C-alpha cells in the first residue's frame, strides 16, 4: 500500500537550514504480509527524527519492482526530498530494490554505495554482498539501505553528512557549490 502524506501542506525551505521531508519505505514480503513486525522502518524513523528531519510518509511494501517504484514516485510527489528504503538490497531472488530504483532514476550517486559498503566491511565481511545505493528519482534523493535495522542505521550514518546538500541539489535549490 502506498503511504499517505502526513503533512501535505508542508513546504520546502530554500535556505541552508532547509527542513528535509522524509519518506520511509520498508521493502519486505513478510513484513508487508504481517508475518513479522517491521523493525527497519521504525529504526530509520528514529534516526531521521533525531536529525531534525520531518517524516512525511511511511509504507511497507512487498519485494515487487512495480510496488517499490509506485511508492517512491508517490512519496516524491507528496514532497519527500529524501526517501529512505530498507530491505531488498541483498542477493536473494526476491531482492529487487536496486533494480526498481535504477529503472526510474535520473542519476545514480555511486559514492553513497561505495562508502556504505567500505565502512560496513569494517563491521562484517558480508557487507561486500550489499547492493545499497543512492539515486535521484524525480526531485528526491533515494537511499536504498540494508534490511537489517542495525545495518540500515549504520549505513545511513556513514552518508548522513552528504544528505542535506544532495537533497538540495535534487530539489533544484540554489546551493553555494
């Protein structure tokens, strides 16, 4: 199901202290079916709120390319400048998040994935299997994070410093660079 905007009247601040409007999408067949409780989405929500970002929309969708794409586009249209996904970045047969994003992106930001994998390798050798990435879709920065809550939070932390500028550029906000 596509999430509803929690504050559809929110506006974008073009100043350097712009408010980042966030959408969070958990991508999981089992969580979307209610087979287990989503932990990744709430973990990302907590981090985003601590960063001072406004949560505008949330959803749990199955590992389905079309549903992932529809939800990303819906969140972008609702005003989310940053869309965080959790799940579907591994190598399992149902892990389709990177393919879904790449099919609708304007540009991939390779450095995000590189940094997330490199820093995660310090924690676990299995990080080399991750296909986490970041891309611009419509006017939003989309970051595909691991499904494991601790991995999602860690990876977001590794790239957090670049997010405000990337969101501003994705939204066409004038920047100093």
